[in-house]
C-alpha cells in the first residue's frame, strides 16, 4: 500500500514500480492461458471459468490475497495493486471470480474486523486460493438488502454473479450475516442465462440451510456496504482495462484495413471518433485510479471517488466496446471475433453494483447538489 503523509491529501494516480511488475506478471499469465480464442471456446462449452487459470492467478501469482493482511495469510498489499489486476482481467475479459471473491467477499469479511474466528479462517482460505466466496446479493445491488432472506435462512436471491463457482456464500439475512457452504443441505444454486457469458449468473435458493453466523444485522450491513463499495471502486479498473483493449484493437485494425487504397484509419471522421475515445479512456484512467487510491488510503472521500468513477467509467466502457464493434465493420459482428465479449461484459458491468445514474445520484447527495 502506498504510504501517504497526513499533509498530502492529493491522490496518487501514477503506477508504482511494484504495480508495474505485478501488471507484467498478470499479463504474461493471461497471454499464455487466456487469449481470445480460448475465452470464446470456453463460453461455448458452457463452463466459462477455467480452474487452472484461477489456480495460477490466485496461488501462482498470489493475486487472491492482495487485500488480505499477511498475518491472515495474504499478501498485505492493497486496493491499488488489486486495481492493476482488475485492469488486466478486464483487458482480457477473463472468466475468473476475482472481483466477486477476492474483492467483494474478501472486503466484506475484512470489514468485520475480527482477527480470529470463522471469518479469519475463511479469509486465509480465500487468500491462498483454496476457496471461492461470493456475496449472495444480486449483481446489480448497490446497497445491503437482507430483506429477501429470513432469519431462518429461507429465500431466493438472484441473479448472483459467480455463485456457481463459489465454495462459500456470504448471505445477508434479516438477523445478520451468515457463511453458507454452497454444497450444504438446503442450498440450491440454479444457473441463469446471462448476457455476459464470461461472468455466469445463478439464482440461490435457501431452505433452512445450515450456516455459520458471522455478524449481527447492523455489523453485517456495514460489512456488506464496505464490500460493495470496494467492488464498485475496483470494477472501474476492470472497465478501464476493457476500454483500453477496445481502443487499442480498433486503432490497430483501422491501420491495417484498407479501402480505396488507403487505411480506413486515415479517414478524418474515424480519426475524430478514435481521438474522442482516447480522451475518454484517459479520463476514465484518472477516475479509476482515484477510486483505487481513495480505497487504499482509507480516504473519507472514498464513497465520492467510487461514485464518480462508476458514473464515468461504466459509460466509457460501453462506448468503447460499441465503437470497437462498429469500426471493425462486418468482422466485428461475428462470433469468432472477441469484440462481442467486450460489449457484453461492458453492458453487464454498467449495471453491476449500481447503474451510472444511481452513482450520479450518490455524487449529487454527497456534494449536496439540489435535484433538478
């Protein structure tokens, strides 16, 4: 985690040498194991997530434990480093449960504050890649909502992202926060048809499931709120990586594609579109890095930084993906080209942990701006 003096409150938007090294390691792994043909093939197989890729990322590189303190078995890094991983995963639309498990579930458990007990043991398992945990809330949830699950752990929740890959479900219920084994009696995880095939969704039905109570209702709500805040903040980095890939690939293609004996990228109208997109991606990078830095330093402005990042980055990612499809022409519409994966991920991400409109409302509320 980057050190910061009390006098210096300006966010650090630059990447450190350690972060650049981490990026190189993650990118090398994804180049070897998560190229576009492999991702497309896995989405067609019905089992998009690659256990070997997750094992290499979680344990080989140690990315799963970046947010977990060393005394609990993690790397003791922080949100800036996790944001770098999210950028690279977004650049590859990698089908892994990193966001849901290593960020949201992990941050939820850390927010409980206990150094021993069941949550500490679960954190160690998550940090070492031995288990995957998922917060059992709809992927679009921007705030805790235990109303769908009763105190007896009865109810249906969905759509929950990566629930089918989870070993443990963190369930916010009316009387507290519970850890439920995904294969426990009374738990049914039913896959749903998702727009984004690289991040599968499922409905989770609980019928008096056996569970371990982690916190009472007030503490559970605060922990879930912290997990969702971190998830929204680092999702902006995934959206940044996605948008960067779309821009880079589009520029490359328009340089190679010729019409009238000229590269199509030399046409003025296309130059203007790509220049405008470059400016938007650069601004998205600043917003995403600001959110990651605010989370890493525990800034009181973290909710505002996250809301700004999500309000901006989600729309930039969708726009970049749309431009990627359109400027690739006919090939961009084919199933064989990966552009559709990026558009689907961008659209799905645009409602994850709150829509851009909801986050703009949060900005207005935090800044005490009057409603129109």
